[in-house]
């Protein structure tokens, strides 16, 4: 069943702004448009966003009132930092005695380099007592007088005692200046890193606020009643009000949009997502259905900004081949786009007449090794896309597809220079480019301990076919190109869930403190529009750093997804057996819910205990969880507390490393509640009870437990 309600995702890129409409019920793509990004318009990128939305609605015959969800991703914050286009920040340090020494040292944050030769514009003022209203007013006045356009208040131990930062922030905001209190950005200890993160946030605050206000007013004027959401760098979306407070969360959100699309549309459980554009490939990891996230490096320093663990390689669909001495010396980093040349494979065959190979320097200082064709129709670049088309690796209908005959004709001069045939020349070209990507993928597979037998390579972006198929062949891993790969980023924006992460450093955290952090994260996503009944919260307690982390995600409305494909029992069994690497006859169903089936088998080992590997498969046939050895038990919500207490007691291990409760996952309704981040049995059981609250006592619950060594 389809409805007129749509979810709209808009991705603001450096060159183009892409918009897609996705049916709100079936989540199928129903329309897409591309407009030039309006950097130079008086309204900035906001103009392009509204133009893209208007064209999209006209194309599919829908009204603004049909928009159930609207979100956009933007590179504006990233570009502002890369280009050094930031506001002057006024930093007010707080403290007396030894604390004053610590905060006065923060003035050196003005040495942070934005671009070569350009440093972060920072002005510093000091307040000994934040309750001294006259001193606070004087400090704010001093900073405004020297050009501060946004302010930050920071105090040692402001995480535990935020009153001083709040006093100054309120006083500063009363003057009309955008202001950030350092504890509002992160609740983690580390005065310098926390302040640095807050200062960078403030540096982009005025520009992002102006854009947010323009987009908001324009969307409202257009008749859209759905609240506007903004893409975060960790793969979720946040409300516009939250973006106004923490614009730094949009930095590095470009790669996040693509992997969000892969997670939601492609249903990836374990693998590597490669988003390939014309010049580069962004590589990220998906493990157990979640994208890998780490503290990001901003302006060459680590920050408290949680972002995708993305690795960028300078190889894309438009990357040019380098040739010297009758051999290929490399591919990239220059692309046809940078050189200002068309791809040879997209030329009219007549224009390639009399083509001769020569080498050039695309930009001053580049080696004169980049191969180009000088032909009847002009000069053309020989690219990764040309080689992929010549080998027939670009499927028909793909954004980058062209006739193989033209692509092979484009590579004839290169093959002659290499002393080989066209197919070999094309393969060598792809080898040279893809091997650069492969080295990063190999590293990530090792680092995240991905099982190459189960993990898949998923390609997105307009240049996906130039990298992913050849990489799959080189690694032996399963590879595929995402549906609608050229607009995977705006699809990811349209399908993204509201996300919030709360972190606290709590030495010896009690179960009440852990539950409080969980509740704070849950309330934050509900406040931003997520439906309370569908919020999922994953809690992790790190005993080494004493960090309690809660990540909450939720949809802005409860969706009954009427998907075209549902895997039947036979297909789910086959997929589970393939993942377990055994014959289907040796696999049995251990538990079942409306949304998931738990499969298991046995591995008998001589002189060692029998192992019981388990796979959880959803209704779409996606393996949602891999367990090398697990216990599975079915109970009800009413009986779960007693059953879980028994199971946890039986599987908790004790040793020199302390107490280690099992990794627990609960299958509840359509969800998998992941409690594996908690090692202490009592907080673990308390979290389990919180997941069960407000559910009917006779509702079935499946518990999957993995003992830890």
C-alpha cells in the first residue's frame, strides 16, 4: 500500500544539492532531483534547498502538506573549517588560584591552524568569580570590543559544577551574542579538549545559525508543516533547535548520510560501505547492524565530537591514471574534475578519432605523468570509470554507464603505451586504483574483526561501479552496488533516525546513575520528535575510563513498513545456514518472534566443550546478529526478570579482570535490545527491567546470552 505521505531527504554537496522523496510507508524511492548548490546566492545554500524541494514536489505531484519528514545534510560546517571561514570566538575562562592558571592557558587555542597560514581567531578574557556580575559584563564587553562574534564559557570541572559556566553564558546571551557553555557540548573530563571542542563549535555558530533560520523560514513559507531535521556526523538526525545549539555535530556529516542510506535501504548487517564520488572514496564499517563511531579529529586535534570512523582515499570514478616508462605508476589523486577535462569513455566515438596518448600536469606542481588523450574532439582524461566500463563492470542503467565499445576505444592508446591489450590495460588501471582502497579495507577488516565470509562490500555514490566490483574480486568478499547509488546520501538523510548520545564519566557508577544516563538520552530523542514507543537505547559502561555512554535512536513517527519483499521460512533458513557455514539440515530454529527468528547449530570439538553458534535473522532475511557461542531462552515479560537473573548468574565469569556479566540481547516485539555494553550484573539486570517496563506481561521475550571469557 502506498500513501501520499513522503519523507524528503536533501543532501547539500559542494557542487550539487540532491533531493529525494521516499514513500513514508513502503520506504521506496518515488522521485529525485538535482540542482546546483547555491553558495553564491544571497540566501546561501538555503536557496538551493528550497529550490530542490519545490522541484521535487512538482515532479512527483505532491503538496507541501504531504511531507511527513524533512531533513537535510550539509557540508557547510566542514567547508567553513576547511576554508577558514569562521567567526572570531571570545573565550571567557573562569577560575581563581590554581584554576586560573589552567584556564589562562586556554588562550593558546588561538594557535589552532584552520588553513595554511590562517589560525583560529580567538580572543581571551578572564573572570575570577562568575557570580560577580560587573566582572562578567566587563569581560563580555571587552570581547565584543575586540571583534568577538560568538562566546564560550569554560571552567575547570564545569562538567560537575556547571553553575559558573551557566552564569556567564546567560549574561552573554542577554547581549545577543551566540554563546556556548563548554559543558553543554560534552560532559567528559579534559578541560583543554572540552574547551577546544566548544570553541570550534562557536566558530561556526553564527554562520550556521543564519542558514538554519533562512531554511526554517523558507520551508515554513513553502507550506511544509513537518519539523526540519539536520543530519549529524554519527549517522542520525537532530532537530533544528539542537543544531542551533551544537552545529559542530554537522561536521563530517557528508559521509554519514551515505552510510545511513546503506544501513536503512540495503539492510547491511556486517560489512564495509564505500561511497565513491569523482575524486575520492569514503570508507566506513558496519558491524552488527551499527556503523562504527569514534571521536573525530578536527583541525588536527582529537575532539569530543562523535563521528563516523570514516577513512578517505583519493581514488574515485574520475581519478586519472599516471603513466611513465611504459607502465602505470599510479591512479589519482587528481581527477578529471580537478583537471577540467571530460571522461574519455563518455565522448562521442567520432571525437576519439586519431587519439594520441600524452601526459600532463593537471595542476602546477603535479608530476607530468597524468595520461590524457588528444583527439579530434579535444582533450580527454583516462579514468577509473573508463576502465570499469571497458571491462563491463558498470551495469546498464548505472549513473556511470556508457557503451563498452567507446570505453575500449578510449583505452587503445593506453594499451599501446603499455605494450598490452585493452582488457589487460583496463585491469592494471583498476588494480592500481583499487589497491589503494584495498589497503584501507584490509586494515578495517582486521581492526573491527569482520568475518570476511559474512561481511559484504556495498558501493554507493556515482562512482561506485569503478571501485566496488573490482575490489570484491580482489578481496574475495561479496560485493554489490547499492540501489540508487548515485543518490544514496539523500536517501540516507530521508531514512535517518533521530539520534542522541549522552556520555558521563562516573567512577563506580551505580545502577541508578546508569539508568539516569539512559533516561536522559531517551528523553533527548523524544524531545526532538522521536516516537516514544519506538526509541532504542544502547548503553555501554567502560570500566577503564569510567565512561557511561547511552546512544538513543528513534523514528519521528511509528512506521508500518509494507515492504515488497519478505523472506519466507525456507529463505531465512538458507541464509542462516550460509552464515553459520553449515548445511541447512544441521540448523534448527531456537526461538521466534514476529520480527526475528533465532537459528542455531552445534560444533562438537574433540576434548573441548561443544559450541553453539547462533544467528538472528529478521523478516527481510538480514542476519542481524552473529554469536559464536550463545544460550537462547524464551520467556514472557512477566517472567523475564526471574529468568534473566538466573541466566546472568549462571553465565557471569569471575577472574583477575573482575566480574564480567554475559553479553545480553533481548528480542522484544520488532526490536533487538542490545545490553551487551554493560559488564556488571546488577546494572545489566536493571537495564533489562527498564526495557521491559510498560509492556504486557504475557508478551514473549527471547534472551540471547554470550558468556565472556
